[in-house]
């Protein structure tokens, strides 16, 4: 005679709300809100005038009030930055591969690259204006010049740091210089290359805005310069906020591309 024992149905375990929140994904939003709250309270507590530091609420009002010119100038800045950045990617990748091809080329060109990068790019804007006039071209070239160096250095470093033992083994197996470059060098330099894009895109925005401030009639740099001359400080901060949004968006895009293309190179995990 068999006896069946009925067990009470188990209730699903419900985690507390604090444990169900993904704090890693929520951290950027929470920290940004915290920054705006501290900013707003600081303006109120210290009674700062609008011409010195406008409150975030006033900045958002300026964005709504001047949305049409902000939108048009934001697109112009995004266009010049992206175009200059794409030119820097192509030229930087090509020159980086060329420099990393040989130790002699690396030793000869690397000091020249460092010397060129030490020149403040804002000092080149007047020269670009003489050559190309006021407009989009100087902004594109300034974005290119300022974002070019990190890409070249990272690609060349990735090629120059190939282990000599690896090259010796490949040569013993009959591999040529081109084979080593294609099979080992370029794949090894890809994490360096995609990692440099995140740095280069943010620098490209700096170059565009600097050139637009000095030598352009369009773009966020020109808009902020005009607003500064009229003591319209909320509009200046609105332009800065739009630059931050564009920079974060492009940085996130580069980080996504890096993860998709070189996810195999990121194996370590950081503690929460």
C-alpha cells in the first residue's frame, strides 16, 4: 500500500526592491541627477547671480527658449566633429600601421609626432583660416588634427609590442614580415585602436568648438561666443550641456563598437 504525501506549493521568492535594481546601470542616471541637485542647491544657498552661474532649471529654460538655434548649431558641430574624426580614423590607422611596421620608422617618426602634438591646436586655427577661410573646413581640420595623435600612437604601440619570441617562432615556420603583420600584428593592435577611438572622439569635439569659436559663423562654439558677448550666460551653459550630450552619445557609440569588435580582449571583471 503506497502512501502519497502532498507538499504545499512553494511560493516564488520575491527579492526586495533594493536587490532587484541594477545599480550599475542606474549609476549614471543617479549621479547625473545628484550633480544637478547639488548645482541647483548651491545656486540657491549661495545666492549666485545668473550672470555668474545660472541654475540648472534656468539652463533648461534657455534650451527650450532657444531650441531652434541650439538644434541647428548642434547639428553643425556634430557634422564637423564626425567628419574630422572619420578622417583622423582613416589617416591615423594608416600612419599607425606604417610607423609600427619597422623599428627604424618608429624611431624616426615618433619624435616628430610628439613634437607636432605638443603644438596647441588653437594656434593652428589662424593658419587654417588664412589657407581655407572662415567656415566649416577649419573646424573639420582642427577636429582631425587634435584627434589624430591618439589613434596613431595606439596603433603603432600595438604593433611595436609584439613579443620577439612570437616573431622568432613565426619566422622559423616560414612566415614573412607581411604574414606576421596580417596574422599577429594587426589583430593585436585592434584593441589599442578601438580603445583610442573613445579618446579621439572626445578630443574631436574640443577641436571643433575651438575652431568654431574663433573662425566660424555656425556651430555651438560660435553660438556660445555670441551668447557670451551678450552676457547670456544661461545660453552659454545650454551650449555646454548640448556638447556634453553629444560627447556622451558618441563615446557610448565608440564603446559599443569596441565591445562588439574586440570583446575577446576584455576578460577581466571589476568588483561592484
